[in-house]
């Protein structure tokens, strides 16, 4: 097995991922507590706050593009081409990254939910579902069809609802290595990705009247991941000079917020495609680029940090938000307290992400990968008669 050295982190990609998770956090806080009726709403206006906050699902689309790009780039870096992928090692790497933090988050939600604490229980369903429903809910998350479960059960659990996107992403990566081994040729794999890109807006257009389908369905989201995969395949074949890379990043960096602020409503078919293409353009412009810029400077450091810890922020911010909703309701939160409450939410989410990353995710990730490498080395030694 040909293992290459992993590529260093790209600060521009971390910044983009940090901006994406910030959009998601802002959306979920606004849905829970509101920002329109706040000092920020007074300053920017209700229309601006709604445009900034309520299009946060575009942030998930950006995540999908980045994930597709990084996973495909990682395969090319580690194994040289798609058909040489070590499927067992790929799955071990994914499990080592995903499971430790996810299992902890699910354990917290289930324990508090079984104790029937609001926003952790299954009280969002009408009528509320019993605690026994956690069995099928957790099984759906761990086997990557939670989005499908939500299409039948609706928004049944405040905390678990957000994990639909993990099911979409991991179902794609469950299939990707199999596709690589089956098709073997890069152009055929790229062709399948192009089919997903075409199918996305068609599917969303056919389900524009049902949010649980047009936003959370596999085909509603696979096009963004496929665009990320195609970007990773194209990037090494697109030897742009530094000036051209800067121009591409600038053009797509302007297009991204314009598309974002234009909004999701009424643009279901192609809005997600447009935001994905803009994000992909930024990734192509950032590929192999080492020159410093404003996204790599000190002012952008908080978003880069959020990008590096985006997975833990994704897992645990909703737990923080559910706990805060049990302390103060939206009606009890005064106009003046909304911004301090937002700052507290962001600080607690960041603290949880940092602690989980440092003490759970990273040690478990290293341990699982090390265990697999030891098994692999031992198997090679035995087979060689050593």
C-alpha cells in the first residue's frame, strides 16, 4: 500500500469552512431565540438579519463541497489515484474521525431525552414520540439514513434533527470507494459525479413544496458533494498562475455572499447548485496556494479556528442550544439580552468543541488509526513469513 505524507492544512479552506459553520450556528440560534428583535436587528434592519440568518442551510451546502473536495484530494494524495484506494483503511479513517465525538453527543442526548428534558426528548413530534423511539433514531444516524427517517417522522427531536446532513455525507462516502473500485477509471467516476450534479436541481425542483425532501434528500445534496469531488479531480490538471488563482478566489468570494443573501426561498432548484459552484471556485483558487492573504491573517483567525473544529461545533452546538432553551425561553429573553445570549452560545459551543476535540476526538482518532496500522503491519509480517 502506497501511503504518502498527508497534505498540510490549507488556511483558506479552514476559513471557508469556518464561515460555513458560522452560518449554521447563526441560523439555529435565530430559529431558537430570534435576532430580528435585537440591537443587531435595529442596526442592520429586519430584512438584512433575515437574509443573513435564515439562509444558513447554504452553509451546509458549502460543507458538502469542501468535504467532497478534501476526501477526494486525500485519496489522490494517499494512493495516487482513485482505483488504488484501500477501502478498509478508508472506512477506518472515516470511522476514526466521525464516531468518537458522535457517540458522545448521542449518549448525552439520549440520557437527557430519556429523562424527558425538553428539547432533548422526542417532544417535537405531533403527538410526541416515546423514549423507545430513540432506538430507531440512533440506528438511523449510525447507519446513515436519518434524513429518510425524518421524511416519514418529521422534525421529531430538536437535537437529533440536525444530524440529517451527516447521513447524507456518509452515505456518499460509503458508496465512493465502492464506485472507485467498480469503475476504476477516473473519467467514469467523474461521469457519475456529473450525473449527480444534473440530478440535484431536477430533484429539488420536483420537491420544492416539501422541505424535508428538497433540502434533506440524498439527491438534493449529492450534487454539492459531487461538485467538490470534481473540483479535486480538476485542481491538479488546472495549473493556474498565482494571479489567476487570486482572481478566481476574488470572483467566487464576491459571488458566494451575493448568492447567499439572494436566499433559498424561490430558488430551490438552482440556488444550492450556484452556492456549491461558487464554493468550488474558491477551493480551486486555493489549491496549492501558499501566498498570504487576508483570510490567512490574524483577523480571520477565529473563523479558521472554527473551520478546524467545525465537526465538533456541528455535533455539540445543538446540545448547548437545547440546554440554553431550558434556561430561558424566547419569550423570556429580552431585546437587550439577545446579543449577549448569542455571545454566550458561541462561547459555550466553542468550549465544548475544543474540549471534545482535545480530549475525545483527536486521541481516539489517533488510537484507532494506530490500531489499524499495527494490525496491517502484523498481517504483512505474517504473510511474508516473518
